[in-house]
C-alpha cells in the first residue's frame, strides 16, 4: 500500500535532512549520479525491452517516467510527495517496495537520497553519454581538463617523477621492454626537466619496431587471435600473417579508419593489396570445429553470433551478445539489430564445419615472384603433358585393346578404367573420354620422360611453397540466408529473414538502393556520425597508460558500464583522434607527453584516502606488466631476447605432458630450438584450450572470446613461475653469466651493476646486503661462483619492482 501524502511529506523532510549527511552533490547529474542506479536496479523491469516490462511502466525515458498510468505518475518533477517512485523506494511494504525484495536488488540510503534530490531538482534526463555526438570542450588540453577537475574536488596534481622512473615507464609502456642502463644514464644526465629531451625520447620509442609489437598485444586480445580453432580438437590453422599485419599497422601508424576497414573488408577493396587481404583474416578468427558429428546449422549460427559479439566488443564496446536471444534489457539494441549485424558476414566463403583451407600464400615479393616462376614452369609442363596428339591417340587405341585382353590378369587396369574402355569410343561422353585419356597419359611409355619432368617441377614448386607462410583470408561469395533466431535457437527457422544493417538507434549508413556490405559496415564504424568508435578506442589507450580507463568498463559503454570520471577529457581525446585523421601515434604522444602522465606514482596519504583507486589521476598508477612483457622483460635483462619482428609462432618451454589430453590427433608440444626459444611473448603459440601455462599464470586470456581488459591477479603461482619455469631459470643463468662477463670488480660492484641492468637504479644498502649474503651462501667455492650469481639473478628477476611498471 502507498504511503499516505501526510506521512510522505513528513518522511520527505526527514529524508532530505538526512541527505545532507550523505555528501550528495549539490547538483545531481543524471548520467553520473542517477542513470547507474536506475540501470542496475530498475531498467530490467522498467526499461527498453517491452517483453519483460512490468505494468508497461518505463522509466528509462523521461516521457515514460512522467506518463500517467492508472492515475499514477512515477515521477512528478519537483514534487516528491506526488511521485510514485519516491513512495515506492522508501516503502517497507514488501508488496509495494521497489526494487522488489525478491529481485535481489536493494537501494541504500544514499541512492534513495540521490533519486529524491534529482526529482526535487526537476528530474532532468540526459541522453546516454556514449550515444551523444562527440563534442570538443572549450578546454582542449589533457592537463587543463585534469587539473580543472582536481581543483573542483579539492585535490592537487602530484610532482613529476624522476628521470629514471620516466624513461623506464615510457619504455615499458611504448615497447613492453625495459630501457638499457646506458639509455637511462644518458636520459637522466641530459633531461634536467627538459621537455625537448623527453619528447625526443617519446619520438624514438614510437619509431621503434618494438612499439608495434607492444601495441599488437591488446589488439590481439580484442579480436580473439589464436593459432588454434578452439572447439573439439582445437587443431591448428594458418593465421600468423594477420598478427604480422597488426604489428606492421601500428608501426607504420596506419590510420585507424583504414585499419578498421581493411580488417572487416580488405578483400572487398578495389585492387586489394596482399596485406589488405591478409587484414581480412580478422573475419576468420572465429572458433570452428572439425568434429564429425557436428551440425552445420549449429556452427553456422555460432559463426554469425561470434562475429557480432566481436564487432560489438572491439569497436563499439556494446554488449551485443545479450541480443542473441532477446532485445537488450538495458540498452536500445534489439535482437533484430543483432542478426542484421550478423548478416554483414553472411557472404564470407567458408564451410560451417570441417577442416579449413590452408589459406593464401603470404610471402615477400621475392618469395612470391619465385613461386610464380616455379608454378608457371610446372603449369607449362602440365599443359604440354595434357596436349592431345594423333600419335598419342593412336597409342591409346592400341593400349585399350591390350588392356581389355589383359582384364583378367592380376596387374590389369583398374575395374573403373576397364568399364570405360568397354564403352564404344563414339558413345563416350567428354567426361569419360577425358578420364580415360588422363589414365593413359599416366602410364604411357611415350610420356615417361615428360612425367618425370612434371613430377620434378611440382616437387620443386611444392617444396618452396611450404617455406611461405599462409593465411586464412576473407573471400566473398553469394550470401547465406540469415534469420532472427527466436531465443537464439538455431533449430527454429520461423524467424524473420534479415539483410545487413546497423543498430537502429545509431546514425545510419548513407547508402541507398542496394544491400549493405562489409565494406559499408567498416566505413560506418569509422564515420564521424558514429559516436562510439573514437571514444571507445581512446578510452582503451588511456587504460594502457594509466592502468584504468576514464570509463572503467572497457567492453561496455552502455547503461551497465560506467560514466567517465572526466567526460570532457574523454570527449576532448575522441575529438582530437577524429580531427587528426584517426592518427593513433598522435594521440599516444599527446597522452605520454602530458604532465598528467609524467606525475610520480607515489600517492600522498590524502590521495590514498580520498581516491584509493586513482580515478581522478592526481598521480600516476603502478601496475604489473602483462604476461608477455613479464617474460620479455626477463629475457631482455638476461641478454637472451631475440628481437626479430614477425614470423611464425614459436613454442617456448612448457611442462611435459601438458597436452596429453589434446586429442584428434594426439599431440605433443614441439619445443622450439635455438633462437626461436627466445622470441617475444606475443609470438608464443596460442592454443585456446591449453593456453601456455606461464602466460596463463600471469592472466593472459585464452582468446576464446574478445577481451578488452585482462585480469591482474597477484597469486603465489606467479612467483613459482618466475623461480622455476625453465625460461626464467635459463634467463637467470644467462643474466649471471652477463654479470660475471661484463662487470669487473668485487661482489658489491657486480650487485650494483645487476640492479642497474634490471631496474635502472642502484640498490639500497639493505638490498645489497641481502643479495651479498645470498651470494656468499650459494657461491661456496670458485667452481660454484656461477651458481651463486644465478641465485642472485633469480631473486632480481623475481622482484615485484622488476615486473611492475611505475
């Protein structure tokens, strides 16, 4: 039962008095303060999806909230006592209370007070921040926007970090590798607060080929790149050139709009280049199966939904997967939108189940030219071999007669050939004549020398072709039919047939009179009218360099995501990205040259108390390196790292028997030899069902699904990996050999040298003493000296500081 007006008025007075104690904002902002509460607690039953809406009451729009239903209005702006929402959220009657007790949701006192104050202030609604057009604020600079925000909330920025910290931070952020000690010393000696020296360092790192390798890692997570197919047997597939395309694209600073279009539709571009076609391999990164009993319709539906989820996550940061079965409960995305997006990919030529083709050869110009010469030579011999002549035809007639006579003999021609010979020559059709002629050419003594020549030409061609990488790429064919699947059920073919289209609530492509293609989709995603893509990408860049995005939930900027803590800053970066022509390096440089980025990562006591998660960026953040870079870091310090960009995946050490349950076929991990063992982590073979355990321990994803943000755990297994994994043991031994070989002097001098190699600084007295004692304990004799220094190296490589970017 509803609260009577008098009681409500009394309660209102008490409620608003209590609100002052809850530190509410003076002016309630709908997107910042109210929408998250309604989205979490109310929109499921009173939101976009009409099928699950309770009492046909909608409060995700102002029109719905103010509408009168059965004489009741959920919200009456400025009049709490007349607002049903106010009465319901404060009710103690379980039949009237909102959210209902059985929903598992409950508003706390502060949330109720926010809604009350918002209603009293006029209940203003705002368009969802991510769906509004990008607008550059009056203040354009990163530092100006950050500092204005800090001033409003009574915080001050932190001082700049010291030079040694800055070069280490920049190197790890832009290349995934630590700086060399001589680079640290040179920068520290030259900088002395010089912005020019700092900017020169940024430019040098952005121009390094290791920059593309570093940036590729987060993109490969997004697009769920892997070397194996995922389902059932999880067998290999040829896609490594796609990874090399991504590395090249970041290194060459390919504009992000081109980068996007080439991946979605590189094969549809006029006169598509080799690498544009390789880029279209993005569409072939879906999970597939080779299981004999699999249902083709099932996996056809899976490929459609997988691709929609991928586009939704990678470029739009929308949880489109919700719409596979029904309209979205929180965002204005329908099931029809979902399957229309899926219809863009219905033209991709592929089998629903079974082994994939080998893919397109992807070699250097020299390799492809040589392959063409070898292929043309084999084709010329083949054409000569297939050519009819009167002499050969006459010889075939003689052979047919003798073959019939020898039919009962053990070495006679195959039965199917004998059956063809028995057909009168004049009555044979073209197919039968060709089949018979082909068999004869394969045995005719007259053609023996040519057969040998042809076999050798094919052998040379095939042997050389095996040395060239191949890549699955997109090839367009007649599109398959795509239907809306009721409740996502691929067995139900009663749903509406749909054609390609983008979500109806977003600006539409400017194309008329024809069916949309994947090329249209790519162009729409990076069109200025699409409000999502630029915001989504710069938000993820911000996360790379500060540890957390301006909007924290990187894969969802919808209603269930988080409004950006500094929306003006996010829009300023997005506008800059658009106006620069989608120039990634330009935005990266803006971020890392800002005073905000260069702050110390040591927070004051006040900052720890008021902003424990550093969302206001009054200082820099500290965070553990990603899995691949933890390994790269150890190899670089040890001197083992092989820095060759691109190429096939490699197989560094992993425990014996780890693949023992990987069947169809049974396989063993083929441990790489020589320098292939010491390639960077992003080149490690990515087996979806059996992720490399060393990378898995440091939270690398399986890439069965798109991943916008990795977990960062801190677990004992990580220390065990650093101490005991063969890669790290060998790295420690190689580092020990470097210490002995490259540094003359006593133990104290060598410990200092080792610290500078790993951390770019001298050890503290207590650190040096601890390592000195460890060395003395383990290096008991001159013969054991290397063992002692290996123990010291293992400790240094295992330090929290070694694997932390600060």
